[in-house]
C-alpha cells in the first residue's frame, strides 16, 4: 500500500503534470502563439547544448551544464557574502533595540530595490577593477539583493528566543561567545534556515539579471544572447534550466536544514 502511494505521489502525478504542460504548450503553438516553438522543435534545437553539456565551442557557445557551472560559481560567492554580512546584522537587529531603531528604516528602504537598479551602482563602485569589474559588480548585486531574507528571519528568530534561555545563560555565567553559540544560534536556527533558503532562491534569480546586463558567460548571458538573436528555442531551454536548478538548490538546502535539526 505504501509503495503504491509513493509511486502515485512521486512518480505518476508529477509525470501527469508534465504531460499536461506539454499538451498545453503544443496547443498554444498550434492556436494563438504561432511564433512559439513546439516542444519537439525546442528539443531538436537544444540537443547540441544538452547532449554535449560541457562542450566549449566559443565564449557564448558552450554546453548548458558548463554555462550553469559558471552561474553557480558566481552565485555561491555572492550568496556566501550575503550570509556573512546578513547573519550578524540579523543578530544585531534581534538583540539591540537601539540598533533596530537606527537601521531598520534603512533596511526597509533598501530591501525592495530591484537588482536592475543595484547592478549599475555595483559596476560604478568597482570601475577601477578593470576586467574584474563585471564580476565584482555582479557579486555586489547578488549579495545585497539576497541578504535581506537572512537579515529579517535571523532577527525574528533571535527575538523569539524565550527569556528563560537567556536567564539560564546568566545564571551559568556563560561568556558572550558561549551564549551566542550555545544558546542564541541553536534557538534561532530554524528561523535562520528559512532566511537562508529564501536568500539562496533570490541569489539564483539575481544571477540571471546580472549576467544578462554584464554579458558574462552563464545561463543568464546565454539567454540574453539568444533573445537578441530571436532564437526562442534556446530561451525556453534556459528558462527550464533556471527552474530546474532553482528547484535542486532549494531541495539541497532543505536536506542541510534537516541535518542541522537532527544533529
């Protein structure tokens, strides 16, 4: 019984969903979206990028997994910077009322700003870096756009810690360092991981915009090149890859979260 339910939930229903989407796609191509390539035409045009995923024929003519690898490296760097900056700020917001009153309004103003607005500023800030300016500008944009969920969820987690936990730390005369790592971090960790997952999703979204505007090789850069060339099959390929990679990253983060919870 359990095996049949597992197959239904994790195999049959997802396959059914994919079939429905493909049928809708095919019907759209045949009726009102005449310029949209069909699933078969998209597959035929995308085969060189999928069947030779690590090939490098030119700077912007490479296998799709090679493009994805370039994007993931940049995302990992920007995401790491976001966590290193965002987590301490979140703890400061959660622990200090004065810090919150001083900086929370600024955070609320900066948080909704689009990556399309941050990227030109990043390029200007690192204009003197020469060839590295586009990478540093992209890292700046990824970090500043993706760190806000980490900041806000960490702050909420710290504020939600019961006062009894802090009182016990005082009774045991724990140092600030031990109080942080033995009391505050473990208690706030579920909230922090919620922020980490949201930040990772935003970092992956931002990389597409950053590569599109800087022309760097990657999924976003390839998508922008194919859009300018009006090759819609490859645009669809990039959209699918972006979605699949985003889903995988979220699943991986959930696995890491479960490991920390059970540790």
